[in-house]
C-alpha cells in the first residue's frame, strides 16, 4: 500500500465507489456503489483487478491528478476529454503512468460518468463491508466525502502483475454506445405498483418521451414531461415499502424518478415499473436535457440480457488475463456437447 | 391455502424488476401484520437464506427480497418464498426491548415546539408530556440509515409538516410530521416539525450494530434539560455514555 495520487483539482463530483454496500438495506443504509456497474467492472478488468475493487467515479467534469509513483490505470464510462501530460489519454485501455505524470480528465463529451481504475484498487477503509462513498451518510470512500484538492490517495497491492495489462484495450463491440440515437431507450419491467395508475397514466408512461432534469443526482434520475396519472389522488401514496435500485417512482406531481444507488431504502410513492439491471448504466450516463423513453419487456427477457452481459464480461476477462490480442476474433464452438472459447488472431499480429 | 397457522392467507408476490420480489402480506399498518413481516424475515434468515437471496428489506406490511437472478430462477424463488410463508408459523419473538432516547425539548434544539404547542392548543409542557409518554413501536427502519418508522404517537400532538422544508436538519433532531414522529439520524434536509434533539448517536457506522435499535422493539423519549444534554453529549464523545434499554414488560410505564 502506498500513496500514489495527489488530487490537484477534484472535478465536479469525484468519489471512491465499488460494487456497493450489501446487507444493510434493512436498517436503512442505501447500497451506494458505482452507478454504471458495467463500465466500473470493465475498468477493473483492464488493470487486472478483481471486478469489485474500488475505482473513482467521475461526474460531468473530472479531476486532475498527479502520480506520485508509477501505476497502471484505465478510464472507462462516458467519453471524456482526458490527457496524460497533455497528450490524449486513451479510454477503455490500460495505460502506464509514472511519477510526476499529470492526469487531467476534463468534460464528458458523451455520457456523464467515468470510472478510473488503478491496478491494486484505491485503498480506502472498508465501512460496513464496502469502500463505496455514501455522501449523505458521510461514510465510506475517502473520509466519507467527494474529493478535495490536496487529497492523497493510496493504492492497494495489485493481485496480478500490472505490466501484463499495459496497452490492453477493450474491443469496440464491448464498449457501450451511450445516447447514440439521441433518445435513450430504457427497458422496464412493469410493477410492482402499476395498479396505482390509470390506463391513461400507463399509456403516457410508455408512449411519451421524458427529459432528464438538473435535479438528478446519485439518489435519483428525475424526469420531466407528460405527467403520469394515478388512478386517484389516494393512489399517489402507498404504505411505505422497500425500493429496489432502478424503481421508477411516481410522486403526486406525476413526474417519474428513477431510483439509483444512493436512493432511500424505503418510500411511500407507488412504483410504476423498474428499469432492468443491464440498462441502469444508461440511466447513470444521462445528462440533464437528455431524452429517455421507456420500453416494457418481460422479466425473462431482462434476465437473458443480464446473462448475455455476464458472458461478455467473462469473455473480456479471458482476453485481458491471457496473452490473446485484443483484436482477436472470439468464437464459441460446441464440440461433443461442451462449449469452448476460441480466439483467432490475424497472422501479422502474431510476431509481437 | 387456508389453515390458521399460515402467516397470511392473502399474501401476494410481485416482481420488482429483474432482481427483487415484493412479498405483500397485507395492506395496512398494524402491529400484528408487521409482526408477520418480521416473522417471515426471521424464517428466511434462519433457513440461512435461500440460495441466491442477497438481502431483504422488511417494511410495514411487506418484505422486499433482493436476489441474484444469475444464481436463482425467480420462479423457483417465488415457490420457495410461498413455502416459507406457509410453513412459518408466527414466530415467538423474544421479549421486546425499550430503548430510552434522552431528548432536550424546545429552545434552539427544538425550534418548532412553540408552533406545535400553538397548533395543538396545548402548553409546551403538555406537548412534551404527551410526546414522551408512550413506548413507540419501531415498525421498520428505512429512508436513511437507522431512521425509525414509529407507531403510537398521541394524535393530540399531530401537526402538519413545514410548507418549505429546511435544507439542513442536524442529526439527532426529533420531529413530528402529521401523526408520525421520528428521529433524523443523519444531517439531512426535511420538513418535519423539530421539537427537540437527542445527544446520543442513533446511527454510527463504526459501531456494531450500527443502529441502536431494531424493528419490532420499542423506544421511548425521556425529557432532559439542556445541562443534561450537554453532559450526555460529552459522554457520547468520550465513549462513556451507556444507552438505557430495558425489557418491555419488566420496567417503566407503558
């Protein structure tokens, strides 16, 4: 463990996050953790960490960091304007930094959140089983708060030889396209309280386009647009119950709020639908002004999508941990009822 | 289904996204129904959690079961939960405890005591007496870490929320909102009428368990003076303060 980074400027909102804090929702403790779990996990894979190591979550405008030691880093998530010693810093790629290097992460050009991983993981104390910062509870992460200029960050011992990962990159088919078409489609499973809404309310919810408002934060993504009508005024409240991440609450004013990682654990507004797990990263990459619409899918479909994503992450880990080039083509073949992962590389790339 | 020993005859299990199920055991706020929620929660814990369950969120009359869909098929989990509901007889809970929460009412620590007193047409002392008399049932913890949803407040001191919520309410503030009373466990914005503050830490992430009390038990507010507040505040800082807890039936007035 050693001090590896000094924060020269903290950016808009930079915190330490990991997979989340589980097991304490029953006492009112939100899960917290990285909002875009896909980018977060890929960042860790790129530097040879376990998928649940602590990373930096960057919001809208990133930090400027000075390296106090050499390290291997990777930046994933939205497309940020980022430099290493004033040269463009490639994203979705493992990069070596040396003592006194300056990493500058400026504005997000596409998306809203970035994830910076370092080989060994950011080493902050575990609080209730997690290193995630829960800002309102002032716990976890770096002293329970977002970064400030002058903070010095420690890094843990790498699990795998970091040099192995330098230059490794993520093939483009594994990089999510945030907001590619202008309107983000969020797939939802209806319920659990869809019966609190009128037929018109349900239709408006699924047919309208909503705009992300500036009040959005790590607790919730607040939307503006066509008001979603409750069945009656009495149906605008329920007896408070547990809120799963991704739940779409409709309070009295009819404006949807998508509950995110820092959301309260329980609440008294009806939840018309729940965003499926694989689309939660898309929510977290929305900026104020972005447009979203909801698309109903079945739970089975949502779970198949989740399994596909896990397979993708598994393939990525195989590629990155092995000596296979990132440009190799992946095939899964079945021989005598067993699956085999096969990578085919271009011959001219073999001599490296 | 039928049969008297079942936790609930009218339960339903609804999907709440791809990784959670909402088990609804009824639709009212009552100590009896809430006890059933806790009984089911305990039964699930005693069964060492069915494979794939990550955690549960017990509420007034429902239990949110969060699971990993890569580890368990939700239909199979639903079947397991149904079995648990039907086989779990009402759990005999150990004797509930009462945790005493010392509160300094009024003044700077309880800026809305006067408003509550005017609104309810009661002297401030009467508001304090009514507020500190009952043993409040802790139905659930939620909202923010350790925030207790309490039952049993005297309706004579019910007061509507502030029209414009305050941006910062200090941790430990005790407030009234409609017919509810509660304690802010972390500094947060809020619209409850603040009538006092406790110097003790309801929630401390570095303590095990992090929250002083648990659902199914009770708490009682004990009026203290400003001098006592300051004394306890110092003891809390030094780590020498011992929170008073007793068995519901043995001690104290009900």
